[in-house]
C-alpha cells in the first residue's frame, strides 16, 4: 500500500526525481517550497498537476508543524538545504541554520505531530571531507572541510539522536555526488556540460574551472533517489552509504564531455583560481556494500552514460534557446 509523502526541497534536483519516483509508486506527493518572488518550479513543471505544493521554510518551525498537521504524511524526505559548498563559506550562518538546524526543526515537528512518520535525512559524503580511509563506509570517521560539511555532520548526528532518544524511524542516506540534466548550473558537472554545449554551438569559446584534479564518486540522481525510498521501506531505520564505488577526476569528466561533441578540452578549458576553495575535498570514493546487501540497491547508469546524457540534454536545451532568441 502506498502512502503520503512530504518532500522538503521539492524544487531541487533530487526533489524532482524523487517526486516522479513516488508518483510512479502510487504515493500522494506533497512538496514544500519556500516563498520566492520568482517561479522556481521549472524542474517539476511536467508533474505540477499531480503533486500538491505548500509554502514552508526550514528556517520556520511553525510552518513545518502546520504542514505535518495538514498533510498527515506517512513519510518525510528532508532534501531541503543550502547545498552549494562554496556558498557555505560566504554564508556560513545561513548554511548552519538551514542545512544543520533545519534538520532538528523537521525532527521536532515529527516528534510533536506524529512520531510514527518515517523520515529520510539527506546526509552527504562531504562529511568525510579530508578522508580518513578509502573507500569510505558507514564506519569511516568524519572530517568535514567546509561549513556545509560541518552542518551536514550536525544533521546526521541529530537524526541518529532523535532515533535513539524518541524511537523515531529516521534514516541517513550518506549520498555521494549524484548528477543529472537537472543539476544546478553552479555544480562542476553541469557547469562543464552546459559549457561544452555552448562552446559547440558557438556561444562561448572558453570554460573556466578550478581544481581539475579533484576526484569524486559520481552517480545518476535518478538511481540515487530510489535508495532514499528503499531506506524508508526497510524493517529498521539505519544509515547507508549510497555511491557507485567508482571514482573519476574533474579532468576525466571534462575529457569525456568534450570528446562527446568532437572537441578537445585542452583547446577550451582554462584555470581560474577564483574557483579554488579555502579547503578542498580532494578525493571521495564510497563503498555501497551495505546498501546493496540490506536494501538491494545498485546503480544502473554508468559514468560514461551519465556524462553523455548530460551533454546531450544541454545541447538540446541550448539549441532551443538559440532558436527562441534567448
Ligand atoms: P538542490 O538542487 O540545491 O536543492 C535544494 C533544495 O532545498 C531546493 O529545493 C531549495 O529551494 C531548497 N531549500 C533551500 N533552502 C531552503 C529553506 N530554507 N527552506 C526550504 N527549502 C529550502 O540540492 P539537491 O542536489 O537536490 O540535493 C538534495 C539534498 O541532498 C540536499 O540536502 C543536499 O545537501 C543533499 N545532497 C546532495 C548531493 C548531490 O550530489 N546532489 C549529495 C549528498 C547530499 P529553492 O529552489 O528555493 O532554492
Ligand atoms: O560539483 P561541486 O561543486 O560539488 P561538491 O563540492 O562535491 O558538492 C556536491 O556534492 C556533495 C556530496 O559529496 C553534496 F553534499 C553537495 O551538496 C554538492 O551536491 O564540486 C566538485 C569538485 C570540487 O572538488 C571542486 O573544487 O569540483 C571541483 N571544481 C573544479 N572546478 C569545481 C570547479 N566546482 C565547481 N562548483 N565549479 C568549478 O568551476
């Protein structure tokens, strides 16, 4: 029997993929979005009529309590966050309030309104930061390297604390980087595929990036949201690494992206130190063995398929924009 789900952060990349997945499974899907003076529903435009959108904010406790009372969800997916690592240095307090304390606000609202609601917390591989072992598992100690990473460590532990203190069904997904054509343009993968499309179609000549040697375990967002759902269907709550188990550098991502359209990265990529970070996470590689064994989860899309999919979608979008004169 399907249930009623509330997704915070429904306007984001993962919110869009998760909403589609839950609709396919027969859920009633509700999304929370913060008030904005401009429209932010672009990623969920195609399912807008099948979901219910409510205004609320992770910074506002009462809005969360009211939503839970009104919607009566069986599952809450807390995806909302200030999620861009560089912004966490320029706005560390906001990041702590949203990405860190926001988790407590959701947990408190659940505890107060209905402690039987199951909760998914969007924890992150950024918590491993300056990695203490490779590959990273659920047992690897954290060493966050940004205000974002520190806020996510807080969110992780407060989720476990509410699970242990109040017996809530609350699970952490420790998700490694996951991307898609819906990824924000400021993240490196989408910045590259958008840049490749614009260079191929003659709109720009150069793509300026930061650290090309950084390595990430990149997967496809559509695969990763399935792991979120599986965590809330398990018999017991828990904490799970969700990753592909394969690592690539930013340079390798560029190489494949440029070669997809018959271009060479050396002719177009420049380095701009403005994109270096005060403290870098040089390498991340996850071991998803627990998710595979206990949840039966495995990624479906390969790294090469992911890069190609993103380049092709950006080419189509930029071509459309050119035709429309944007
Ligand atoms: P995203 O595209 O940046 O989406 C973030 C969402 O949070 C947006 O809907 C945003 O709304 C919303 N939001 C921000 N501040 C809010 C507030 N104060 N109140 C309510 N909503 C707020 O992020 P994503 O890639 O989908 O990631 C989803 C979650 O997973 C995040 O918590 C992220 O930190 C975490 N995560 C992501 C990855 C990854 O590789 N993608 C990996 C590990 C963990 P607006 O549209 O109004 O900005
Ligand atoms: O794409 P990024 O900005 O993602 P980052 O910092 O790994 O964070 C993402 O993944 C986390 C999971 O580990 C999430 F929790 C988080 O919310 C977010 O989704 O940067 C990836 C790497 C970094 O090492 C960065 O230094 O790419 C390097 N990079 C090189 N040039 C660049 C650039 N990053 C960006 N954003 N822009 C560049 O020009």
